[in-house]
């Protein structure tokens, strides 16, 4: 059986589409766990409606504690052999589950699939029956764990000509037995990066995984989502995330092998913090308050260690931004961040 865990928070606009896509699956032996994380819109009513419609749908409510707590609740309550995570504003193809349960895939501990960015012009009737052909299959064993974790840290694609989100928990199938036996859960202290930490710990405990280059998941980008646009308190979240990431790599004796990838990721985060949080043009902070937050970054050992390596890695544009940040030329940093924000807005609108 497959357990489908869907965290729900104020997504009434997309929830019907999400749950319906799961219920239309060709393979029928699954359960859906809807975890309502304190929604304030009509999401709860929609969830309860589906519980009445189908006995495979179960519903749980909790106070708003974040997506990690919601997914952890689903892990505690699920009964399936495989666990699949689906975000409530996304949807899946009708053959996703029937691919997971193929006999030749049952010896693997993790199944990785490709996703497709949801095309708003695509009619729902077309999407309901959409089936993609396998473009290829690649097996990864114990000796490739470092490669997989490096991809997660760097947020890179797993293979050329494929789109596999290594950081996200969706478009994947996890063995429940491995999660239960090793007490793997999503860290509730952070709201960005929690999925990367979960995936790294799971990969450390697994024996082998399979990348099936088949698009099974529709991912929709929302400009107002937590990972896009203005991210208030991004820096405070990232400080905890970077600390936990380093501790995890050191715990499994991987830090030396992945040091370059780790520091490159830290530099990427510093640039993101400057652009999406501190100097975002939509903040209400004064310039003096923005400068104080910059000082907090300079006071953090992990950030300062990474900044020493700025000239050696990353894109030229990022190196320029962080060069001026390193020498504390904040007016130029602010100007560059505002330019970056305008470019990002145009890209999202295109």
C-alpha cells in the first residue's frame, strides 16, 4: 500500500485539484492523509468532504505549527509500505503510483521521479489522463551517496535532460520501514530547508535508490509562496538550517568530502538573504535597520568562513554582490539587490 501525505494550509483554491488527481490514480491501493495545519480558509471543509466521499481518505487537524510538523504527523499515522508526499497546491499524474509498485522496483529503498512545472494553459481534462514515457532509469548504490547528497546541498539536477528536485520530498517514494526504524523526521525548528535535511538523513540510511526519468508530478510556482518573493526573517531561519546541515554532515563523516559544496551553498544563502530579505524593496525596514542585520551576518562564524571563499566559487554576479557585502559597502549592496529583485520579478511574470 502507498500512503499519500498531504499537508494543508490555506490552499482551498488548489485543494480540489490536488486530492482529485490522487483519487484518479490507476493503482487503487493507497490511503490519503490530509493534515490540516491550522488553515483559516475553507480548506477544512474541503478535506472533510473528501473523507465522506472515499474511505481511503483520512483527516487530521492541528494548530498551525508548519509544514514539517504536518508531514511528521502524517508519518506517525500512515500505514503504507511506501510514503509519498504531495503538496496541497500541486497534483500528480494518474500513473505515478502504478509506476512505484512495479515488481522490479521493490528492492530499492528510494524512488526518484521527475516533475513538470504546471502549465496553466493546459486544460484540466488533458492533465487528468496525462501519462509520460520513461526516458531512462539509473541506479545509485552506497558508493554514490556522496554524489546524491552533494546534489541536495547544491540544489542541482540529478541528471542532464531531467528535472528532479533533490531537495523537495515530493516526486519521490520513501520506504516507511526505513523512516520508522531510524526515527527520521522533518525538523520543526525551520521553515526553509527542512526537506533537504530530511532527504540527506534518509539517503544516509538507505542502501540503494532508483532514478526513474518519468514526469509524474505537477509543480506550480506561486510568487507569494514561502520560497519566492519577500522572505521575512529568512536570515534567522537560515542560521539554524546551516548549523543543522553542518552538524549532519559531520555526524556522518561527510563534511570534508562535501566542504566545497557546503560553503558554496552557504554563499548562495547569503546572497538570497540579502536579496529576498534584508534589502528587498518591499520591506518596511529603514536603511539603518538593514545595516544592523548585515552586521548579524558578519558576526556569524559559518557565514564569515564562507565569505573568505567567495572569490573562488559561484557565478560572477554573486561574487560581485558578496564582494561589496564583505567590505561592508552597503549602499552598493542595496542597489544591486534591488536590481536583482526587479530582474526576478520580470522572470516570474514572463
